[in-house]
C-alpha cells in the first residue's frame, strides 16, 4: 500500500531501542501498546539528563532549581501544543489519568448537590467511570449509564439526548475505546451535552497515540490522556477549560500556590518525567518535520499524525482481514474497511470455546506481546455479555509496528487457535 511505502518505518524503529531487544535470540513483537508504548531514546535521555544535571526541588534561586523549573514549564508548553490548548495554565500534569480524574471528580463534587445527575458511558475505561460512581455515592447524585450501539460500535447522539435532563451536571465521555477501538463523534456529543448545560469530561487516553487532539474544536470542558500511551513516561495530563477550572477549589495544602495550574498539581512534581514528556512531544514534532512540515511545533505534530494514521490504518486492516479468516472468531469492534477512520488500531476478539488467556499465554510464549482480559473496559464486557473473568484477546498496533510483524502475529493466531481446538488425547 502507498501509505505504508511512504512512512519512514525503519527510521522510526531506529529511535526505539526496545524494538531491537531479543530474548535468547528471539525477536520481540510489541502489540501490547494500548496498555503502554515503548519510548524513543530521546525520552530516556531527557529523563536521565534531568536526574543527573538538574535534580532539585522548585522555588529556589540556584542553578539546578532554576533548570528544574524550566523543565516543568517546557512540559506544560509542549502539552499545550499537543492538545492545542490556548494557555499553559490549562495544563495539569500528574501521576496518571485515573488519579487526576479522582482528584478532579472530588473538586467538581464541591459544586454539586444531592439529586444532581451524572452521565457515564458503557464504553469507557473504569478510570472514567468509578470516580464518578463513587462521587455519586458520597453525595447522593444520580448516575445514568449511556450505552454504545452494538451495530455502529459508537455512542449515538440520540441515546445521549434521551438521558440528558435539567439536572445533568456532568457527562463523562470516551474518545476512543481501549477494547473495541471505536472512536466516538466527540465534537457532536460534546455540543449536545453542553447545550443541555452539562460539563463534559473526555477520556482521550486511547485516542491520543493515534489521532490529533484539538481541545478548542472539541468544545469539551476537560480532557485527560496518559503520556505512556504515546511514547512518553508514566504520567497523566489533564486539560481544563480556563473559565471552568479558574473557579474551582481543589483539595490542596493550605500553603501551596493558588495559581493555575499549580493549585491542581499536588506535591512535588515528577520533574524528570516532565522532561521525558517534552521529549515525547518533540518526537512527534520531529516525525512531522521529517514528513516535510517545517513550521510550528503544533503543525509538525499534526503532520506526524497525518502520516502515522495512514500507516496504522493499513496495518489495522491487514490484522482485521487476517483474523476474519479464522472460523469461530468474533472481532468486537468495527470491521468495515470503509470505516477505519472511525477506529484506532486496537483490535479485540473472542473465539468460540477457547478462553482468551489460553490463546494469549501461548502467543506470549512465542514472544508476541499482547493482552487478555477485560482490560478495565468493565462496562463494555458486561454490555456485550462477555464473562469479565475471561474478557477478550487484545492486539494493539502502534506506528512502530510493521506489516511483517502483523503477518507473523496472524500466522501465530491461526496456528495457536487450531492447536487449541484439537481434541486432547
């Protein structure tokens, strides 16, 4: 395919040291990417450099503390470019998406009262469900569950409209599913929710590695993502609309700053990881520059996604087409080649009569890295009637994977499933 031929896959792979690792001479195939991607050398170097050369707490006047503050400022600026945020003051960086969401849910709870309503989807990761369920339990809020359509594999506008009321205070939405891979029509859903007077909180963790995010065009009030899903270190990022977060009072120490975003960033920041975060964003910018975009960092990031999406979609279709040949295998998500733009390259499936873990253990033993289970998509497996203790087989592509790796994975899946179907002697 032309899109695959145009993508500089060898140059990309050369930036990721983990891709060259072997185990007793056996290659590794990393298809566990929805749970966390590998990192470029530049990210590891940035973390190491920060720890070795600028290791200090913030707020002083000597060299290392000034340099540490610069690393923090650079990370906020990089994420503002990545998300197209109007201001660095809207970027909150913390431990991970789930922790940030718990923190923000408690902060928003200060603005709610018993009888107010929250909508959560059956498409979300638990990190965007449990915080709201537990807030509702604490405050006496009403929770309404928004299902996804099992034909389109997306949240439909009509279903959201049917749940909204004058009492709806917040709608927690999923940009892309970490199990089905489906991308929701976020701009439309957000507009519907905000027209009803509700705040909109978007989980973009699974979308962020695979598509360009523009918080200004989305129209949401909050958006969260995780750096370790897009080739960065283990940390989470929350964007909050300035006119919303500026009026919120988070739980924090009495003597800590009341400025934005500091009042939402509890304790000493993970300064070395913030340095790695900037390097991860610059990796995207460098990829865009290599594809011919030489202007602003934001435009270079956009170009990087333009070329990587085309490449990933070709790999996703190769995977979907190959899996579809296996009798008794059901892909839980969009399989129409005309709708590849409506999914990320995360493909989950079940096989009649075979436990997903049995398949995954065997393929893992061949050094093909992938996952089984519900993968914290708790509501999805329950809506689909899949036993939560079994879940699915999940294969997740990143733009450093190759067509040869997908072909080898398909050969393994065909062979392993056929072997597991053989009657025992």
